[in-house]
C-alpha cells in the first residue's frame, strides 16, 4: 500500500514540477525575452510561404488573467501578407519574391487579392518567380502572375475547370430512421435540400452552375492576361486536360520552364548576381510581415478602422474563426467613439449563421453609421447572415468571385421517432399546458409546433428582406425576387444591385477615406478578442507540453478528417433560426 502511495506521490510531484516549469518559462519569456528584430539583409528574396495563412485577419488577443501574453498582431493574416508585399515593393533590400512549392488554403477571392498585390509589386521592376512540384488549380491561379513559372519534370499541374459536389441523405434517412425535420423559406435554400430529396433540384443546379461559371470566367480572365493566352484556348486546355503532363503544360504555355528545383534556385542567383557556389539571402514572408504589423500599433493621426467578420456567425464573444456579437459590437463601438478613426471598413468573409446574432450586429452598424461612414468589403463569402450584416453599409464592394446573397431562412431539427419505434423505445410526456413540452426528438413533429416554427421562419425572412430593401433602397418585392435563398457571384450581384462596386479591400479603404474626406491616414485592425488563458488551455484539450488535442487529431485524421470533425461540432453548436450559406463550397 505504501508503495502505491509513493508511486502516486511521485507522479503528482512530477506533474506539478512540469506544470510550474511550463508557466515559469512562459512568464520569464514574456517579461524578459522580447522579440528579436528581423533583419533583412541586402540583396534578399522574399519567400511567399502561405501554408499557415488561412484567414484575412490573424487576430489580436487580450488575456484578462495573463495580460503580459496579450498579442497585438500575429502577422499571419492575409492582410499582413498584403501589407508585407506592399512594404517589400519599396524596400531596397528586397529584390524579388519567390513562390516555392506553395500550399494555399485561401479562397478564390483572397487569392485574387494576393495576386493583385503581386501584380502591383512587379511594377517596381522587381521579379516574381514561382516553382512547384505539384500545383493545384487555385495555386496555379496565384503562380500564373509570376514573371516565370517553373514545374518539376515529374510534377503535376491541375487545370480542369470548377466543380461542386453535394451529398444527399434522403434515402439514408428512410433506411436508418434518423431524419432531419426541415422548416424553411426560400426555394433556393438548399442547405436543407439534401435532407428532403435524393437528387439536386433544377433551381439548385441552376444557381450552382451560374456562379461556378461566373467565378471561372473571372479566374481565367486573370490568367489569360498574365500568360498572354486567349480565354478560348485556356478553356480548351481545361476541357481536354491539355496540361496533364509537365511537357504538355509547357507546350500550351501554362509554364515557362520544366526543371528541377536546383535550376530554379540557380536562376534566382543569376538575377541577384550571386555566385553559383554561394547561397542567396532570403526571408520568410511571415517573419517579414510580423515586423510590418508591429508598426500599426504606433501609428498616429487619422485612421481608417478595418473590422473583420470572418467565419460562421454565432452567439457569444467570437474569435478569429467565428463571428460573435461580443467582439464585433465592442469593435464597432470602440471605432465609433475613437475620434482619430474617421471611417470604418467591415471586411466580411462569412457564410452566415445565427439570425439573432446577425441582427444584433446589423443594429450596431446602424448606430455606427449615424456617426461615421461604414463601407463593406466582401471576401470569399458574404452570404446569408454574412449579407445580412453587410446590407446596410454606405457602400458595398465585392470581388467578381465573391459568393454572396443567399437571402433565406431555415430551421432544422433532428428526429429519432422512427428509430425509437424500430427498437422499442417509448417516451411519455406529462405537461401542465398544451405546448409546454415543445419538441421531442423521440416523437413525430407536432403540427402545432411545425406551424409555430414556420411562423418564426416567415417572420425572420420578412425582417431579413426588409433590412436588405432599406439598406439597398429597393422595394420588398424587388428583394424578394432576388432572394428566396439564391446564391450569386459578386459579378452577378453587381448586376442585380446587391453590391455597388467590384473591388478589393484596398478599394474599399480608399472609398471610405474619400467619404470621410481624409487623405493622409493609417489603418487599424479590429476586433480584439477577450480571452482567458486558462480556459483556452482547458478548451484546447492541452494534453502535453507541446501538443493540443487539435494537433493530435490532425495527425490521426489528416486535414480533411479534422475539418469534418469541426463541421460536426459547428452543426451541434447552432441554436435558433439560421441564415447561413446553403452548403460549404470549396473551389480548387
């Protein structure tokens, strides 16, 4: 018995020692460590490594319980990369940019913004070169902006057009007895279509085809301009897969050089006039961007605030991956009350989510508009709830490839009554009033409950349409004809009046400055997220000193498996009526 006590005491002691050491290291590092300034050597190349860049905004974090850990700019958002490239354009030590075996997690509209920034960088006379062993279609969209594109001799380049796959569950529900009760408004609200039928509706097929062709048209037009290849020829290459081997890709002028990576590096050395037996100087764009991001903290004078709404909309504080009314409304209020901030740009990259939270944010924007201009810049997605929080801005900018609209509402409830009957499970309810029990997953949905829920859906839909009609200066009937849950590309949204201009974040910022009548200004990013360090540590499933639960799951399941787990978690967390994008669309 004493032996077991001693073993247990030893284990507890070791754990306590490791715990104290861990936090001691954090404390010492935070108080005395500081960050070394990144040195950019003469005659350097900026390496565009984007594997860790997934969102527009890297975030700022305030840890109430450990304020010395506060982060005022991680430098890992797309906006940080764009600012870094802009800075590199005038940095005499930076001679060019290398896109080397880049792994890209950004959406099409984000890739367009990055591409445009690289195009502007080239105007300085500096070079942009790209090399890939395997180049996906979206990565080629970015790489094609380079002065010269290299491909591995046994590599692969994907160029085949766009597609979207939707999974249907109607037969699965019938066979298993596990079903989803769906209540909706909008004939295009196809988030729920997979649970109602086993085939795609003509309306859904039409809208998917329309926006895929619109996005492809924008993508291929940019590639045609950079590569000096007619759009018709690019479409023929995609149709017949005429770039399926490195030799064919070169023959059709999609790439310039088929060679191994050492040849690529030797060509860079020649441009830099570096000897063959010497290494050339290079700096990672994430290191460079962190130095550029630091300067935002100390900017003085008039400012334009950029408030980022990225991810699914839900209740609560929110973070860099979700939009919550806590951080969003606090950011709007702070920017509204800051006399140095003259205008606000709301950068929206969201498929939507909670109808209630969307309306709370909409209301805060209404209050803010009375004090200073609010301009919206749409990223990859500003659909459903994402459009809800955009519709009342003074002006709306979108990229041609932005997915927007989806003005519709739905409610979805799981039902296990057939499974219960099949396996002999019976539930009995005792209630004081007719509707006290509400909804039970073990009983068929009650018609009264369905009618009440449908009534709620219709009320929210009317509110949504009225919000859009007021914001866009249209009639209810005009918006209703464009709504019904239909999804539009940014290009088509401009044509039908859901957005005002085609352009990126820089265009929106410049327009906001014009409305505020300011010429010399800097930008400041919001929101700042309130966090508890210890709660975050617990929620992340911190199982060792070095790996979180998410990191371990990624190792076991891979990137796609982890994303599936996260999708299930998001579905489980949804409460109340949803104004959300019909489905998750991934375009490669």
